[in-house]
């Protein structure tokens, strides 16, 4: 499960077997084998200011 929060600009990652992990938006987060999420880079590419 991945939660993205706007006010503190954090990404929370939870799974059944491990501890929750917290990252800032600018960290590369592996989502699937071939998919990585970097929210800061994605917003920048789309021209969205936050």
C-alpha cells in the first residue's frame, strides 16, 4: 500500500511483512518491477508547481 500526503510531502509505504517506510517526494520508490515513482520529478516533468 502506498500513501502520498500533500502537506508534509511524504510517501508512506506499508506491506504485510515489513515495517512501514517513509520517504520524501524526491526519492525513487519502486512500485513494480519496471516502474519507479519519483513524485518530485513527475510533477516537474508535467510543469506542476507545488
